[in-house]
C-alpha cells in the first residue's frame, strides 16, 4: 500500500484545481459576457455555485498548511484516496467544460445561455456533492506513520 504525505497529496489535488479553474472561468467569461446583456447575474451565480465550494476548501487547507506543515508532512494518506479524489476532480471539471462547450448547440435550438446552464445544474450538483464529500474525507483522513 503506497502512501504519500498529506501535504504532498494536497498539493497534487490543488494543482488540478488551480489549472482547470482559471480555464473554466475564462471560458465562462468569454461566453457569458456577450450573452448576459439584459439578463440578471444568473449565469454568474452558476459559475460561483459550482466552483467556489471546492476552491474554498482547497484554499482553506493551504492556509492551515502554512501553520501546520510539519504535522501534514508526518501524516500519510493511502495513494488510493489521492487517485480517487484526483479522478473525481478531473471528472467534475471536465463536466463543467462540457456544459460550457455545448452552449452553441443549445443556442442553435433557441435555448438561452442561462437555461442551458440550468439543464446541467442537477447533474453537476450530484457530482459536486460526491466530490465535496470525497474532498472532505481526503482533507480529514489521517493515518500517522507507523500505524
């Protein structure tokens, strides 16, 4: 059973999120700004609701890590959990990219941008709920060296 320190594992997960999130945000902005002329901030609420919970959790873990690096380096996590969280993160972030990337197809059927995003919301909510549970377990799961 291979293990990685909690500190290293958190960095690996964060890299995925801090690479994908800006790409999603830029893509979203390029799509939302021209399409949101007279509509409310509804599309912007969508992106905030689906990115900020995980980013907040990961950023909070970094703030904690600043003061507790030695403890996190002394704590090991089974690599299975790391692979599981990385896979779930990539799946979720790709699902968000699919939601944004299929916008032109919805517009061809006269579906507005906010309505298009609403179509994906239940699926993303389900995936996000599972992902946040995994991230929570990941950031809480601890096994001291030697156990």
